[in-house]
């Protein structure tokens, strides 16, 4: 079976193909790139918290934001 | 991070550094989607060069920071208000990257960040796997001036390395 033909039911009862799903992900990541620098630093601090707690990386320094 | 940038601006105002720019992962973060990183890389052009050009002396900077109670070191990072900062002397390519960096505002603090083209060239110079990943992100998500990038790559003999390591069409 061609993976491109696999359909997925997503939020809002939309049916899309895997190919479309990946393509939308690329677009979403590009949108994230347009967030403000301040917003990105806030997300970075959240990622550091996540790495420390969930990831068990106890050497990670969580920045004071 | 706001206080860290204020402190770096103070270094410039006090004449300890001529100029600086944010590079490394945080520099890249300005242009691409958020990703995890540990430290803030600040590339600095020093006000005074030592007599021995091969020895870069950062002591005056550390002394200033210590006078302002920033004395804690964790590994190679000096902690400035909860942010691990690494000061990297800007020489050659990185010096040009600092000179060509653009202004950025962070919570009302004016700072400078390297442009995607110079970040790509610097990541390429380092050439580690994590650097190549950042190059890919920049090429995918940032507005890269390819003419400018090619000029920088040629000037610093990085064309062949770019083609070999990234496998990406310029």
C-alpha cells in the first residue's frame, strides 16, 4: 500500500492524506518561525523545564525569564 | 534574559567591548521555530587586543561581571541573572558577523543578532551534527539571501564544506 494514499481523520472531521499532514506540519513550523523573539524565548524556557522534569536532564539550567 | 542583555550592553557602554551580537542557537532561534538549547552565545569584539595577538584576554570582562556580583560559573558558562552566558571573541568570520548583525528588541532592551547568512557560515565552520541541523532549519524557515550567503561562503572558503555536509542546493 502506498503510504501517500493513507487517509487520517483529524480535528474538525477533516480527512487528509499522510502527505497533506506532513505538508501542513512544515507550514505550521514555518509559522512558528514567525513568532516574536520574546515568545520563542518563553517557549525555550518551557522546553528547558520539560527537559529537566520529563526528560530527566538534571544538568539543564532553566533560564530565569 | 532581559538582565543578561542589559549587562552585555553595559560592557559596551563601559568600553570593555567595542561591539557584540547574539549568535549560536539563540541567534538562530530569532529566525526559526523554537528549539531546545542551553546557553546564550555572545560574540564580542574586544576593545583592547593583547600584545600577543594569539592570546585573547577576557579577564576585564569577568572582572566587571564579578564586581557586579556575577561570579557563578557553571562549566564554561558564566551565570548572568539565571542565564548561562558564553562570551566568544569575534575574529575573522565571526567578527564580520558581529559587524553585520542587526538590531533586535527584547522586552524593551536593544540588542544585536547575527543574520541567517552569517549564522549558516559559522555553523558550517563548527560543522558538528547539531550545527548542520541548525543550518537546515535556517535554510528551510528563514529568509536567507542566497546571493549574500554564497558570497560569505566563497570569502571564507566554505563552499565545498557546505556542499559536502549539507547536501542542500544553494
